[in-house]
C-alpha cells in the first residue's frame, strides 16, 4: 500500500510550468506569485515540464536545456525557496514517464480526444505537425505528473479546473481496477464491492483555486511570448518602460484632453496589480478628468512594475553569477521528488504485476520451494485487510490461498461461495477467520451442508496464515451431529492452539487434533 505520508504534516501541492524561455509577468501573476505564497503553508513540489515542451516543439529542441535553466532562475529569483519546497525537472524523475505509460494502458482514447485544448491548440498552432501520439497523450502525462506525488491539491485558476478533472477520472478508473475493495450494500439485498476510500492507491486530487488576475499584454490580448506582447520577469527597468509606452489604452483618449476610463484600460489593469493605493488613486482621478496624459500614466505603471521587480532582478543577478547553485537545487530537488514518486510506483507496480521482487511467483511445491510457500503465509504486507468487513476479508484470503498456497497444477473448480470441487468431485469448503482477542483461537461460521474436506485459514495476530486441510474422516460424526443441532442456522465452531496442538472444536463434541493437517495439500489429489 502506498504510504501517503511524509515528514511534513502540511497538505501536499504539486504544479509545473513548461520551459519555453524566460518567464513573463503573465506567468508570474498567473502561477509563480501564488506558488511563492503556497510554499509557506503546504508541502510543495514544483517542476519544470520539459517533456511537455517537447509535445509541441519536438522538431527543434536546441534551446530546451537553456530554457530549463532560465525558468529555474526565474523560479528562484521570484522567491521559491528550496528549503521550503521541492524544485525539479520533470524528465530527471523517470517515474513520470513510467506512470504515464502504465496509465496509458487503461485510459480510453476518447477521453484524450475530448480534452478542449487538444483541438484548440491544433487550430492555433497550424504551422506545427501535432498529429502525434505525444501531443494526444500530453493530458495523460499531466495526470501522471500529478498522481505520482499523490498531492492533496493542484493549484489552478478557474479556467483550468477542467484540466484536473481528467486526472481525477484516470485515478478513479485505476482505483476501480487495482485498489483494495470494500463490501457495500447495493440495490435491494445485493452486496457489491467498490474501491475502499481509505486505501486508494491513487487518491483523487482536489483543485486549489488560486487568484488569477487579469494581466493583459501590451496589445491588450492575453500576455504571451508567441504574441510578442509580453514583459519578461527579468526585463531591465529600461525595457519595462519601453514596453509600457507601447501598451494600448484600449482605443480611448484620441487626444490628451479627452477623459478616459482606467477600468477598461490595459494600463489600468497593470496599475491595479502593481501600483500603490496612492498611485492608483492619482491615475484614476487623472484619467477620468484628463488631468494626466497616457504617456505619464504608462510611465507611472512602469515605475510601479520596476519597484516590484527590483528584488527579483537582484536575486537573479546573484544566481547568474553562481550558476552551480541553480543546478544543485535541481539535483537535490530531483532526489527528493524521485523518493516521493517511487513510493507511489512501488505500489502501482505491485498491483499491475510489474513489481521487482518475487512476490506472487509460484513454483511446484517441491522441497526447493518450501521457503516460497512459507513466505506466502507471511501476510504482514496485507495488514490493511485485518479490519475489513468479513465478506471482503474472506474473499481476499481465499484468493490468496488459491493463488499462492494450493500446489501448482491442482485441479480445483469453483462452485458456490467458498466452495471448490476437486477432480474426484469432492466438495471443499474454505473457511477463514482472524485470531480472537487475547488467545490463540479462531471462530468460524459455516453453512450446515456436507463437505468432503474443510480448509481452515487461520490468520494470526503475528500476521502469519495457518492453513489446515482437514479430511472428512476426521470430523464426519461430529459434523453430522452439529448439522442436526444447528438446523437452519450456521454451524459455529473454532480452532484453538492449546498444549502445542491445534484443536478443532465442534459443538457438543470432543476436540479433534488437526495439527498434522497443516499445509496437507497432498490429499487434494487423492
């Protein structure tokens, strides 16, 4: 089972950003500014999504590594602290690609084709060939990025909520196939199983809505490097002033003596984000009374932006003088990220048959495989079963018994619930119980029918399974009497460990020593 704990008691958050070059103010206010605040209250993992950059820019990766470095510089200069959060490069943690591949085995293609951005980006980037598996699958890679760390929250703006929903759907489907189940009541008297919400292998992350203020580019559209309308986070004061002077005023104030409305002006948006209340009051009054010219308003906005960016520029210059520090942050971040992602992958590999140990592999029950059989009886890795509802516990123990303890090649055919038929048409009932509190005893409840053999699976508090294969000749007379006494009720009986022996106690009868029947599977073929 995946351990979703860490040394931090804080809720876990994960997010990433594509390395398409130096970050601009839109990237900063849309995500990075909030990340810096989140790191103080959450256990945060922030990554540079270089795989995602290749989904659209695979034809020319010549600038990819430089862009990774530039984004890392921007992360650190904006205030992400490697002492408070984990910063790493996506491709440096191989578990991202591994989980993406495994999730692709269960994810319907139609789920990916319906993602809104799939066709939108193909339309916007017509000059690129995006009819690739990588581009189709990038939302699933996003899901793998998230689920590998089992975060409690994914911070997004309102317009990105739908992106997280695919991740939740994929996690739900994975859990349906592979997570431990619990028994619940269905319609009428039906009993059904569903993933146990307390033991989900891939918990569904929640959305953490973060402020995403309106920040236009210099032409009034969304700020984007591809539009050529962005102001870089690393821009010099002169560059900021130049960019702001070129910013549209939304078509207002054709002459300086015509009043305007800063509430519908892109320059006004910049003031609302970066200017002090005093400056904001000054330009609001001045614009509406035509007491201030647009170029003066833009210069004040540039001054406010530069005041905000001054400490960021200073930290960036220090890091540029010491690039080894940046690479060290990414190296140490990779170690921490891989440690957390590997916890998830160990559980995922185990349930998908890809674990790297020998668990689940059976050999013929020859002398050389005695140790394998003994290892199969050690159920310490299944402790979470112990308090399961009785029907689910019985099902799990019986499946383990059939898979790992019954000798390979033994012909058994399932019949009714808990009943198997041998090749000689003998009925075997497999009964299960966990150890009673305070003593070494196991209590069973079995339908009053005739069985040619009982298999009693006794799970002890030491998490070792003891399996007794009891032939009918040992208990026939006592069983007939117990059936008569029980009537239409179940037969209640027990196995107790007393005096160094395991004793089967049926109602109204002397105890039957079944010690010698432990693991006595040779009689199944008789």
